[in-house]
């Protein structure tokens, strides 16, 4: 069922009131009237005031306020209500202590929160939610925030986060959201950043929030997921770093699988230029870097670096009888993942449509110009698609990729996939290709029996630093040395496929050749 956006918003004010700045200094000896010379000194004054479009709430730098920050009122996109810092020194601190959240906005819109350190909260650090069915909430900006130390003393569930932006009722949506320069870390709640922008399950037709962006942000040392965009149209995760997610202890345990960055029920969404590493998972089932999950349409995972996690680098899932359409994985570098011995989900690329309750299908998965350094703890293939069901007419292919492997297992796939113009190399045992359930240890016999990889090669790709898997994105590692058999051996994998594009640049930002002469792998 085609999703729609839900655009009616709360009725705007007929005229914009005069803009007022309110000052707060929690170190002040006495409470004032909110002016700069006589600032408020408790959060209670802020939480009992209804602010108007364009108003500014300013916290003095170098001070700390205890309690919950829950101001009233709504702004607009052109005249948002701004929470910010004034003066010099460290960011002002909002310490939520044992309140449900440290910062909370419910049923409001048009807010910008900048330059704060937000500590604690017994469930959430920042909680932003809708409150009225069939309503759209627009314009939220969270910028230069340090959010940490949220806890949940009662129990751990899926509903506890350092930063949660969520709808609360059927038909709601949250639109025009940007998180920029946010750090969410060192918590004992479920997720780092979770944005649930729409209602795909219980609305008819499903409603997706629009224009959701997380950029230049970090998540680390959290119990489960790093960053998630859920139920969105036009979502973007860019220039983020997620590491050491999935730190939930086995007792009391958490609510679900873990991962670095995930799009779920996301249409026209992109994950690019991110780094994800050291992702763990208490349940042994996930722990991957990038996840294209259920009912994702026209998603692109590109220019990312994923390494040293216990699960996959990039997964593609579907379930609940849903079909995920036309998703692209290109110009990524995946190195030294699948670090869990006897992992049930091995592979740098892992696809599965067998849901816990009801299975789904995939229609169009294009995997091209990626570079894989495959060095798993589990003896398993780098590319694993045998647990996925495919339907429809969109192209499914694995082309122009390099697999540099320390184990013999290279691929395990089926005739649902087309493979060509790849470079395969193993540093140890004789390589194995598994296609439609049959193992082939001779590349020639594999090509002859399957008709696959007819223009591919088994050869050392001649990388700079082929085993690189350190933190920070590769600079020269995985670039191709002179004489590499991958140079100029790639193809225009989109030739003849409507709507398919090779893109404009490689992992490092180099422009692609204008016509022929593509390299194999992520470096052009």
C-alpha cells in the first residue's frame, strides 16, 4: 500500500508576537524575572511558561540545572522557538536526574535546541513526541548537543533512548527534522538516536514523516541500536560515526537486535559517508554495521566504512509479507567483520526475508563497486543471500566488487542473482563459490555450470594495505596499486536498466569515468 504524507498542521497564529529572550542561570543566588540582568534560576519557571514563535530560551554557560526541561508552546519553521547558550565557558548542563526525560516536548513543533550538555533522565535524555491523532508536527533542529547518561532503573525495553523523536498516535507524522553535531553516548537505555517519523502499521494508507536527517553525529557505548530512522520519506544519515553499540548485558537483557545504522520502513532514504565499527549483540543474531530493513524502497547505502563488528557489514531484510524495492549498496568498504565465532548471520553482505512471524520478499538489490576484506571468525561466505526470497522485475545483481578473503568461502547465492565483473582472491585455502546449493572449487567449472561471473577474475587485486580495519576512514588503504587487475576492468553495471545509475563519485570522492574505464571495487 502506497504511503502518504500527512501535511495538515496545528493552526498557525494569525500574527507573530514580539520576540522575547529569556535567560536562565541556575547558579544565581536568587530567582529573577528572566531578563539577562535578573535571570531565572530554576527549570520550573521555564516549564510553566508558554513560549511564542521566535522566542529564545538562553542558559548560561558553565552552569548546571537539575530537573526536567519541558517548556510549553510551539514555533514555526520561519520563527522557531530556540533553546541555546549564552556567555562563555562550557556548555550549560541540563541534568534530568530521575525524571522520565531531561528534555521533553510533547504535542509541540517549531523548536531548535542548540549547544547544551544533557545528562541523565530515567528513560530518555531527549523525548519529543506527538499527542494528537492525525496531526503533522513540523520543524525540529537538534544541534551541537552532548547527550549522555540516560538510564532506566525499572527495566530495559525497546522504548528507552538517549534521543527519541516519535509519533504517539495513529495518523501522526513528524517532518523536517535535522540532528547535526549531536553526540549520544554512555547510556543504560535502549538506543542512541531513534526517530519514528510516521505510522506505517496502523494507518490506511500508511503515513511516512518527511525529510529526516541525522548528520555529523556520533553514537557510542549504548545498549542496542546506534541510529535508526523509522517510517520516513526522504531520510538521510550522513557523516556519522557509530561504535560500541549493542553493549546490553545479558541480565536484565534488552528488547531486540542491535546494529550501527538502520533504515526501517524508509522510502528514498540514504546512508552515506558514515563509519560503523565494534558493534556487538547480546543475542548473537545481529550486531551489524548498516541495515536496510523491512519495507525499504529506493534506499541507497554508499561511501560507508564498516569494520570490526560481530555481524555483517550491510544487511537487507524483509518480513511481514512486505516487499522491499530497488535498494542499492555501492562504493562501500567493509573490513574484518563477522567477529563472532559460530555466528548465525555471517557475511559482509547478508540478506534474509524469513521473519519471525511472517516472511517478506525483495525486489531489486543492486550490489556494485564495493571492496570487502573478509576475515571472519566464522568459516562462512562473504556474500550470503540464500535466506532471501526474491520477487518482481527489478534487477538483482552483484557486480564490479572485490572480495579479498582469508578464508575459502566467497559467495553463497542463488540464480535470483546475476554476478559479473568481480575480482576474487583468497590468501589461504582454495576458494569456494556456492551457487544454488552446489560448491565449486574450480572457477572455470563454476563459470561453466552457472553462466555467472563470465567476465570476473581470480587474482590478487593489489591493494594498498589490504588488511586495514582501524578506526577512521581509509585514506590510501584499499586503493589500487599500478598493475592491479581491477583497474579498468569494471563495467557500466546499469547499462540497459531503467532508473539505474553508476552514481557520480567513489568512496574517496573521486569522480567516476564519464564513459568506459570503470575500476572494479570502491576506488575509481
